C-alpha cells in the first residue's frame, strides 16, 4: 500500500457524503456533552490508528467515545462502564444510521436529546428525513483514512515550528475538513458570518483572533478533486498575489484561499516536503503581510527525542 494513496473523488463521492453525515450525527454528541472550548475545538474529531475518534466525552457519571474504524468499517460507541455498541458502516441511508446511532446511545445511557440536522451545508435536511441510500465503498474509505494518516503526520511536523497558540490537526465534521491553525495572538475584526446552517455567533467566536489556517478537503464544495487549502483571517492586502510553493499551488479568487491538489503532492518526489512547503509558504505570506511578530512566534521544526533549546 502506498503511504499516499490515490484519491479519486468520483469514487469517493458517495462514501464521503455518507461519512460526512455520519460524523455530523456523532459530532452532535460532542456538542451536547463537552463544554464549549475556544474556536470550537471541543467539537472536532481526530485521526486515530484505525480511523477517526471523538476522544472522551464526559457526563457526571461516566464518559463516552465514538470511533469510526475505517479498516474494519464499524462505528463503535464505548462507555467507561465497560459497555459497547457497534454500528456496521455499509451502504445505507443517513436516516438508517441516525436511527441506529440514537438507539445505541439510549442502550448505553447516553443523552439522545441532540440537534438532529446537519450544519454548514446548504438547505440542510434533518437526518431522519435523508432516506435515500448512500453507497459506501470500503476501499475508498480505507484510502481516505490512509491519506489522513499521511497528512496528519506532516501537519504535526509543521505544528512544531511555531511557539504561539496553534491547534492539533483536527477534523471539523461540519465542513468535513482536516485543519491546522496558527494564531498571531491579536484580536481580529468581527467576522461577518454567513456560513450555511451555522449561527453567526459560532463563526465570530471561531474567528475572534487572527489566524493562518490550512487544511485538507477530500473533494466537494465546488472542487471535484481532493485539495489542500490555506487562508488567513483577516486576509492581509496582497495575500492572493504572494508567491507560494510548490508550483502547482494557486490562489482561488472565489474562495479567497490558496489551493493545492492532493494529486500534485502525491506525485512529488517527496510528498511530505511538497506539503510542508505549501504550509510554510502560505503561513509566511499571511504572517509577513499581516505583520505578525515572527521573531517571537517562529522556531525550528522539532526533532524526535530532542528538547527545545531555551533562548
């Protein structure tokens, strides 16, 4: 198996639509149980050794974890009292998965009074009303997982070159993207909001401070192939004209973001180096044009087993 598998959006499209909605359903449990953390970090999923995990979500009496195993293709909900419920991942409707997920929560004694409609999608249809089956291709899901593993490793490496506030690589189930964000430390202008099926208060809290953000979409939202993206908020003057690497990267005026096809990274002599160059050059464009204090924020990339030298 290639470390950077080929990703065909046409092949993944239906599987991705299913995973997107299933993760939204599970993500509602995180929203219900976890206290609000800045920039909605409390809501995200993380890449694990077999797929995606919610990490532990706590009630007063016990805690729960939801995992999507994209190797054996099963959603597992575990409780710290030792009880477990599983849902096979296969071709079915969103409504079917939603019914099974709610039944599993009820069996485990977890809350079921969740928000039962998707976020960040145009014209959201309640989960129970999405009755058309979505084809689930196990091989497409597995390739997506292995791509996430490779990408997360590069994102983690990139994260070590920054001393300021930054996120772990995490997956937002609303927009279905794996993201990593750096913060200048300064407040940002109030965000105008306007994202579909997302309260503006959430958007404004998420963008309360200046960011340089990058991430990965498996396709969709106007892009018919897997893409890396990078943007700044607020976007400094001249950002779209800044030189970035590698050569295949380009600025999309409609999105206001730099894009880089996953296929170009995969085809590079070193996919890791190609992606790192995109992350670093787009960050430098945002930070330099936005007048970030890079002398205080930047550092060399971390090395295994070697503590940082204190300056």
